[in-house]
C-alpha cells in the first residue's frame, strides 16, 4: 500500500510510502554522503499479511485472485526478514511475486491503472472494516459479527 493508494487507506498508504522513501534516502545517505558502505538497510514490502490488523478486510474471493494475489502468513514474512539479514547487504524485499509489478502501475495509462485497481478490489477492501487489534479504551469492545459497527 506504500506504492499505490486505495480508498479508506490514505493514512496507512502514506505512512508506508514514507517508510519506502526513508529507506531509499537513508541508504544513499549512508553510502554516498557518510561513506559507510558497511551499514546496511533492508526494507520488507509485503503484500496482504494474515494478521489481526487486517483480519476484517474484504478481499476478492474468486480462486484466480487468490492464486495471483495470495495473502502471506506472518511466518513467511519473518523467514524473508531473517534471510535478508543473513545476506548482509542493503536490499528491498518484495513479496509475494505480484508485488514486483506494483511499482509499474504508476506508469500505465490511467484507464489501465483504474482497471487493475478495480480488479484488485482495493477500493472496496475497507468497506465494513472493524479494527480488531490496538483498540483504545474509548473505542469499546470489538462489535459482534453481524451487528452494526455504528450501534
């Protein structure tokens, strides 16, 4: 979400975009300005990860979507982090495979970009979203499934 935006994800996408930019700037600053090539930076850019944070996000359920855009288990993300750290060089890890194509969406004609946005279901994913983890006391308990979040 740091490379593309989606409806109801403005703050989340902006914060992820900031991390991507921070990583890139810091890497070049360490290498070029401060001549510290031994200091390495690693950025992990995962797709949807099966954590409580987005457990109520509505993703397309058709089989072809699940094949092309699989959700990640937290364990697979952790394994990628450990592997990247073991390699000991600066890198950006995009996972799963489809995320390698996301940076190119911005150079597509707008009608194609809009088509892929529609196909992904990203603009509808947050509809009916209920925050599960990190709830503040003033937000009350998690609503029971089937009840209105505005009750």
